[in-house]
C-alpha cells in the first residue's frame, strides 16, 4: 500500500509574491486530511503546486516515498497524484462515460470509477451537460478516480452545490480513503468535512496556523474561527 503524500516546508509564489509560505503537511494513505482556510488563504495555490500546475520555489513533495518535487504535471499524475481542480466542469457535449474515458484509455477503469457513484451507472450514455450540478461533480471526481490515484487532491468540490449534495459526496470521499487513497480535502463546509476527516489543518495567509485531529478541531470551533480570521496569535490582554 502507498504511504501517502508528505509535504515539507513548501513555498509557492504567484506573480513573484510568496502565497504559500513554508507549509508542511502529512497526508497519510487511508486517511482524509482536511485543509481549511478563508478565501484567499492559499489553498488552491498549494494544491496547484502539488500537482505541478504551478512551480514552487522551495520545499519537498514525496508521494509514496518518491520525491516528485522535480516532476512536471503529467509525470506527477502518472505517479499517482490526482487533482480535482476548483471550478472544474464536465465536458457537457460528451456522455458520462466519454467524460471519464478521456482521463484513461482503459475500459475497466470507467466501470470501476462509475461504480463509486451508483446514480451515474444508468446514465453513462447521457450527455454530461444534462445532469444536475451534483451529478456533474460526481463525473468530475470519477474522471480523477479512473486513473486510480494513490493520492487525491479535492479542491472545493462542493462549490455552488447544496449541502444535501455535499452530504452525498463526502461519504464517497471517506470510502476512497478507506480503500487506501491519501485524500487532501479542501472544503468550505468545515463541519461536514471534519465529520469525515482524520486530521485537519487551517491555512491563514499561506501558513499553517492550526492543526490537529479532525475531532479536536470539530470540538473547538472558536479556535478554528480564530485561525480562519488570523486572530489566534492576538491576545486580548484580559
Ligand atoms: N493567478 C494568480 N495570480 C496572482 N495572484 C493570484 C492568482 N491566483 C490567486 N492569487 C492570489 O493568491 C492568493 C491565494 O489564492 P488562492 O490560492 O486561490 O486561495 P484559496 O484557494 O485559499 O481561496 C490570493 O491573494 C489570490 O488573490
Ligand atoms: Mg481556492
């Protein structure tokens, strides 16, 4: 089994300015690691650097014990790193099966990926553009699963979806981890994410300001809120 994803002291710039600053994350196989943080904290920037979409200036990235920091995006994907990008859509003019097929040439992989989403199976030959928003997000995730990733980065997969859809998707994320995938879950529905997570980190202005087990964070909403707002280091002086 894979050991997961290890990120050490990663710094990632945007337009020459460091947006992610010295971030270290431990994302074990078989676990859901939740990454929280306000809009603009640098979550997407971090994930894009992990999957090789943008370069990091320094730091280490190891997948299953292999140093992939020098790999390009295709090499990282082939090494087993999957990334469901924020705002990613289906190809509406392709069928459900074709959407998954573009990620992999392998027919068995399509069935395996769709099997995670029983509601998609009878709809495999309909145009993906005709599906509901929640079903389209399932297709996007199935596309990533078709490559059989060792580690999966999920960036706000529930953006724009109703909480009821999120409650349908999150147990699937849990199942993936239970099957051995190392999952990094970026999610705005913090409580729902912590409910299925093992450990969690809060990012603020590109740095980790709070980390713990998912249960610890769920039981300390005040600390999490302070970490989001960046006020956790501020003392009131009584
Ligand atoms: N393409 C870009 N060029 C320059 N700055 C960017 C770009 N994308 C995001 N940023 C900036 O980087 C910071 C972090 O953004 P992002 O990683 O998208 O945060 P999050 O995903 O946590 O909302 C923000 O200040 C944002 O304005
Ligand atoms: Mg983002």
